[in-house]
C-alpha cells in the first residue's frame, strides 16, 4: 500500500554533535530544535510483493550509493519490526538544497520512517517512531513531534527519543535560512562526528550542555527571546569550536557565513533582536520573532553573496499526506 509523509527539517537551538553509540545513533547530549515550515521532505513508500528489490529515487537530485545504502538499512530495520520481507519503492523530494547544512537527512529519515510504517499498515506510538527515525539520522527524531522539540539523549535506545515541548503555535519564533552556498558539504555530519574526541574542547562542551538545555527550556517556557537567542548563538559557536579543533579540522564556514555572522552582531547593537545559528554547512539561520521579520529581511537584502532566503515559521511534525509522488 502506498503511503506518503511530509516531514519538516528542523533547526537545532542546542546542537547534537557526537555519538555515544554509532550504530544506534545515541547522542552524547540532549538537544532542542524547532521544526521549519518551508524546508521539508515529502516521501512516498510502497511496500509490495511485486518488487524484486528496493528502489530509491530522489526527484530533484541524485542519491549517492552511500545514501542509498543508508536508506536501505533503515528499510531493513523497519522490515524487521513489521516482520515482513517485502521490498519497497521509495520516491522522495525536498523543498530545499540537499547537503548544505539545511538538514535534509533529518526531514528525509523522518518522512521515510512515517511513510514506511504507514505503508506497512503498522501503527506505532510517536515515541517509537522517533526512535526508528533516530537510527536513520540522529536529528531526524526531532522532526517527528510538533513545534519545539527536545531529544532526550538517554542511555539506551528506548530512552533516546524526542518529544514536543511546545506546539508550533506556541510562540511566533522564525528562522530565515540564508543560503550563501549550495554546493554539497565536503564532510558529512556522520563522518565529521566520528573524530569528535580529537577536539581538546569536547569535555568543556559536554560539561556546559546540561546548563544550556535548562536555559533554553526556561527561555521557551517564559518566552524570553533574548535569553533564547543568547543560548542559541552560544551553543552554535561552541559546537563549531569543537568542529574546528577536531583533527582533521572541520571548517564549514565560508566568507559569506562570516559576513552574515558579523552583520547580525552589528544589527543587534542597533537594537534589532536577531541571532544566528549554523549547522554543518555554510548557510546561516537567522532566528527572530515574527514582529521583527520586515526589519530582518530589509537588513539581509543589503548583504553581498546571498543567493536565496527561506523564511520559516515553527511547524508541525511529520505527518501523512494524501498526494502520492508516484
Ligand atoms: C550539526 O543528524 O545529520 O545539524 O546522526 O550522523 O545523521 P547523523 O547526524 P545528523 O547531525 C546533525 C548535526 C547538526 C546539529 C543538529 O542538528 O543538532
């Protein structure tokens, strides 16, 4: 039976960088994110006896062999759970460029997991779905629940799941994703995290994270935007500090990235409440409240090197949709 799911990308306010267990994708720390309304993946899965093999097609790009293998590994885990050995046809499309730090693996594995279980007619709890999505790509578990989401690191697979802290309607926080570069990133997040322990600053990061999770949760609870923005920027810079001091160093920033970071700090001095965060790529997410959107967009337009801006509100989590891709 064909089933189609739409899943948002998410932007981490407190980042996941490093695994305690690579196979299960258990993270070294808990993380917090917001789902993005305009950056999402739609995936149709059809498990059927008619197929002799799995086929995986990306409509607006090409999957590498590695990405195909990883998708098949996810299908295998799902097949084991549904106790069925049918092959699947998977067709998928993204609304945003792949491999640019816009977290296509999060929305991709979230949509795949939801569509695959639905195609097999298997109903799981949301918690269980987040656990399966996590094994595909860690950050994908955060794209399942609604709005503002906490991924509990946990010590076991069952304990490492994501849940909603607040719905997407709770607070009008926005994320303008400023695209300065659409080339594939050179080192994937999975590969990059493998050498995290070579950074002499990892221990300091891990020691600071529980406090940051608390500050972020409290800023959300009180809708205190300056505390939220400060902790988001602090954690972004801290994660990149660890990345940049790994051996070999991982430097995802380009000139365009740094131009925007400097500009944001300058705009804040002028009184505009906007903060930046960056994942494993050169593109920059600007975080602000809805009432400041016009002012933020006016400012971005003055910058050199901006290719595209994707303006996001907080969004619902992964869900089934009626229109299939094939
Ligand atoms: C920098 O979830 O892509 O975006 O589990 O290896 O697939 P894998 O990693 P992935 O890592 C995301 C890293 C990040 C920070 C974040 O989103 O928390």
